C-alpha cells in the first residue's frame, strides 16, 4: 500500500487573527531574523499575497524573495509588511539581564 503525503504549509493553519498573533509571538521569542522573515511570509501566504505586495509597494516576486527563509528584508520592509497585515511591531523587556552592548 502506497502512502501519500501532502506538503505541509503553515499558512494553511493561520485562519484567525489570534492564530497569526500567537504564531508570530512564538517566532519572535526565538529572535532568528531569517525565521521571522519566513514567518511573515507564511502570514502573507495565508492572506492575499499579491495584494499585500501592492500595498507594500513591491513586486510579488520581490516580496516573496524578501520573506523567504533566505531573504534579508530591511527593517523598513518588515514594518511595511506588518502594517499592511494590520499588525504592529512591539518591544518588551526580557526576563533577565540586558545583553552586553556590542563595541
């Protein structure tokens, strides 16, 4: 008996605003910039990706590349995407000592 598997896509499970917020909060805890960009890409795919690209002022292909795990979007792009998705970036204190300043 042959077993068939379908490709897993996180975007298929981001149905509500609460789902999206919980997903992005979990990703932000890791702090990995590539993972954050990819997670925004997952959210964008769960919504209307083409319209989002227009709202952000980018081509669909450019936005797809920026929000891939291999992309490196600027902070300005991340903020524009978040705003176009009806989200805001927020900072909160960590539960520990601040990281030492880089010199």
